[in-house]
């Protein structure tokens, strides 16, 4: 069996990009709506197709699509991925919009004064945690292609009074930063959404300073068979674009990264607890000094 | 104004997504002192000194999508 380079044979690049953008745009809008509602136990949160598992109402049964985009469920997940100190002071909207599968800043060992780039910054949660760690002398760039997410991230930032984070609309495959301008690149469950992962790693490598480091959490397929589902909507939910870990790591090596390390795998299941041959993996790597 | 300097400093680093050339900032509207986003360039234009491509800043967000993608999105009404 031949492995498709990017799982893209059955789904075009444009279809993937559109599905990803719509999926995350809707997620951001839903969080913005939720911000005006108190999500009390046993009450519908008010969002269309609300899929809150804890809602309790019969006509509010969880469904896969809504559960994947609805705020409170994501807030709960964020609280399991991040530790209490990291979440302190963050707006609930930043947690509710969080779609990550890991906690890259926990491994990045960020130091005061460093410059950090977050690929696919979403509602901004990882940027805000990074901003706290690099301090006033450091800076953080959040790059995202979804306008609704960027608007949410900026609202969160201004509510927090953070001044060392800049959010930029752009593509992971065409990073709008100069060569060797970033100490650390982080990314939380986003590179799997890209139909051109080679370009993402090439660009991440380019913007890193010599000795710079990459810390990503991402969804990867455990065997060469790839993910169980590869349609556009599965791409948007981080399954379709999850490629075989060997292929993914080989792309990083090809881009120039060294000391590539993977840890911690959390298996992804479908709604019936059937494994999708996909797992959340933390990957770290260096650009040689 | 410290916040303003920080924000302009952040903007000064970003580069053209196409040729990676330096961008020159022209700010049309800056959030006033005392606002939560004080010093943020709300509206403006970033122009690449190397390839002359222009990138808009609207609502405080610099749009640095490659131009063909930006135009495709505009055509799609996003």
C-alpha cells in the first residue's frame, strides 16, 4: 500500500482550508455568544445546536459536531491540559476557544526576554501563558488564518491588559516574520490541519534563531494506514490531517530539525470509543546552533 | 507611552509573507492612551520595502496572508 504524502489525495487543499476556517470561525463565534451567557448547570447554554454533555436537557443531547465546537466542554478540557497556575487570570473565553490537544508551553521552558511564535494561536491561550513566562522584555506572536479567532484573541488580550502579544492573520506555510527572529516556536494541535506540512516545518525552521527550539502538540496517526477518516470535516477536527508519525517526523528532519523527541501519547477515540488510529503526541526539536 | 512603544516594536519585526522583506508601517488610527488596547494600531497599512506589496491592518489585526489568498478570501466574502 502506498502512503499518500499528505492524506490530500481524496480532499483538495482548498476544501481542507475552507473546512478548517469554517470550523474554527464557528467555534470562535460560539464562544463569543457564550460569553454573554452564564452556563448554569442544567440549562441550555443558548448556542445553536448546543452539545453540552452536562446540560441535562433531553433536546440538548451531545452530538459530535456541536460537542467539538461548544465552549464549556472545551473549557473543561483546557482545565485538564493546563495546570491551575497557568490558567490563573486567563479569561474563560480563552479557555473555551481552546482546541488544543496538549500544553506546549509546559515543555518549552520559556525564559524571560525570549521571542515566541505560536502557529495557529486560536483564542490565544498558549500565547497568554507564554507572554507571562517571557515577561515584559519578551514578546509573543500569535499567527492564525481565521478572522473570528483573531478577533476573539484580541478581545481576550485587551481584557487581560497584556501588551507583549501581537496577533497576526497569516498562513503557517508563509510565516510573515524574518529569518532567525524567533527563539521558540510552539503550536498546539494545528500543524495536523495543514495540507502542506513540509512548508510549515520549513518556515518554522527559517524563522528560528540558531539553537532555537520547536515544541508542538499534534495529532499523529500511529501506523502507516493513517487516520480512519480523511474527509474535509475530519481534517477540521484534527483527525483527517493526522499523518503517520514516521512521515511527520521525517518532514521535520528534512526541514533541518535535530534532537527530535516525542513523548506522551493520548489515543483519540470516536464518539463510540472506537480508536481512530490517531493520538495526541508532544514533539520537541532544535534548530542546530 | 510604554504600551505604544511595545506595540509598534512588535509590528516592526513582522515581514512580508511572500519575499520576507521588511515592512514599513503607516498608521491611520491608533488606540488612545487609557484604552485597553492603548497604542495598538487599529487601522493602517504595511508596505513591503522590497516587493512593494501592501498589507492592511484592520480592527487591530495585520492581515499578512499571501495576497492571492487574501484576495480569494475577500472574493468569498470573508
